[in-house]
C-alpha cells in the first residue's frame, strides 16, 4: 500500500471525512466537495440522519467518488484511541465499498494515530484460503493534510509499521505445523542480512556449552531444537554497550508440556512466539529508519512439546547464570526461556537498559483484561520511560506491583528458584518476580502481553489473531534512547 500526503484532493475512489458529534462540515472539507456532494451532506446533517456520534458512519454516493462521514463522538469524553479506531474502520469500509484509492481529510496532530489504525485494519491473513480474485485491495491512502516534518515522519513510519505489524501477525497467525524454531531462525537471518543487522544464531550444542539449561529443558521434548538468536545494530554510536536490549519470548507452540493445556486453552497457542517476533520487527524498524544508536535484540526460541523426552514436573534445570530452577509446572515455560535469555543478554552485551516482552501469563487478563498490557520491573524511572513511550504510541499499559516478598516467594526449597509458587495468586507478578532472579544489575522491565498479544473479540483494527501490540511502544522507546 502506498502512503501519500497532499494539500488538495487527488483522483480518488473514496473520501473520508471525520466529524465530531454535531460538528458541521468544515471550510477545508467543503473545498474538496462538489456542490451536489456538499448539498447531500448538509441535507443528511439537517435531517439528523448522521450526528457524528462515536462509531456512527454514513456512506454518500458523490459525483465521481464515494464519501464516508465517520463519527468521532466527543473526542475527550466518549472514545478511547478514537483516531486509531477510525483508521481501522476506514480500511474495512473502503474494501467493502471496493475502493482501491482512498483519501482522508485529517489534521496534523491526529494523522499518526489514524494511519496506524488504517494499517492495522487493512491487514488480512489469507495464506491458507482460496484466493478471491474479485477482492478489493487498497493500493493507496492519501492524507489531505499540511505537509510538515511531523506529517512526513508519520507517513514514513506508517510504511515501516505496515511491514513490521504484518511480520508479527503473519508469524503469530501461521499454524505451528507450518513454522518451527529452525524456520524462525532462518527467516531472521535472511531479514537481518537484508537490513544490515548482525545476526547470530546459537544452536542446541552451543547452548549446552554456554550453560543455557533452562531453554534446553523447555525445548527437549520437541523434534525442533531450541535456538537463541541475537540481533545487533549500531549506527554512529561510540558506546560499546547498547542503550537498550529488547528480549522476547519465542515459544513456537505451547502444549503446556506434561502439564498439558486442556481443550479451550491450547488451540491458540501458536501465539506464544509474539514477543520474539516483536523484537525482530523492532530491530528491523530501527534499521530501516536508520535510527542512530546502539541496540540489541534477543529472541529465545523453543517449542514446548510433549514426548518421551519432555521435562517432568519436579525436574531441576540450571540456567545460564548458574541458578538452579525446580520446574513445578511445565506450562510455566516462558519464564524459563527468558531466564536464560535475560542473564545471557546482561552478561554478554551489558546493556544500559533491558526490556523483555512475552505472552507470559493468562493471569494478567484477570487484572487488566484484553486491551491493557502489564508492566513490572526493577527500576521506577525505566518503567516510567516505557509508560511514557506507550502513551506516545497510543498503546495502553499499566504498572503492576512487584514487591520484595513476591521475589522471595520464587525461591526454592531444594533449588535456588522454582518456576511456580502456590498460595500467592498474583500470577502476572509472580512471573515477573521469577524473571528478576535472572537480572543482576541492569535497569530492567518486563511487559506481559498475555492478554493483548492475541485478539479475543474482533475490533475495527484487529479482526483476527495476532495484534502486533508493543511494536509502536518499542519504537518510541528506541527513539528516546537514540543519539
């Protein structure tokens, strides 16, 4: 899809006008309409067929194009992420109206949010469906808006974000039988080469030599062995250490291991590599934009399968940093692969800051539902920096507590730590508390997307499956830590 910025209306199939509740057609909008089109809109507004309430939409057939009046409600009062939702709705309505070339009149301050929503709403996953030759594809989106450094940057980011979110969602939505740890490693190497990122893939033999017993334990039940993948990008930074290391959980499929997941919970577990692919997409976005700075990405890849080789409840694993872990629940595997990834990243790269992202717990949904990601960590300033990045990215996030008693509760009776603890109940916090045992000094934060990485109920922006959540937040965080 091509993104353009114009000061006047080009030849278009569809023009979208965004109106707040009871708002009249602006002077700028009137200039884009024929006399007949303006008269039609005025009649509908006077008849109160359209009032501009949130999510209210009306189609009008113009002289040489179709028009959509899109209700924005009372922005400050009614709607959460209003322009993102409007963008997503615009994309789906454009396809329904068979519009290949779409234009929207929008102000500068809301352009980025609208474009992000349009990108998300335009996404389709058709790899396993018979091709519909008559389906409309949106070829261009033109924003009629003042051209400034800000609007030009928003348009360029939309292009990069379109590629990144598609990568994440395609990989998350692809069945586990059609992509495994080796496939992900090979794809990552190819993409890293394409975008000038240094990529290193550690196989099972190297992981054993390194002492990564946790990730090896998780992956030993699968015919596809685990991989630890590092991505390094440095553009004009004199610092020998990365400003930020992004770490992601990459479980290609999570059966739960011998603590196997029941029907109703296991079917969507192809989603469990979302964190790792988000890291990959982040590093590609950084490289494509030529962001100046030193950044590292680490992907911990494994399949939590069931076989005669699978780890047992009660087994003890030894992680990269030398700590032993009693595996009390084989379905708490994400924290195991991250334990090795975090301690390895801290030791090898010595980053100034380190953040991991993972579909770690279902428990996070009990506290925050399916639209807000949870964040915890060991440094309040760094957590605030990520929260501010999320706010700028228009992604919702909330801080959950992680007091010392939670960390103490992860210590084992016959091992240094244990990956599950009875009698605490704070599942999302306990996952993060376990991870803290594998971070020594680095300012670190953990983002749990167990509720937000996969859509439970379709919306205007996400119709199915993976969401690409946190990619925009990571981009904002990277910008804040560039030179």
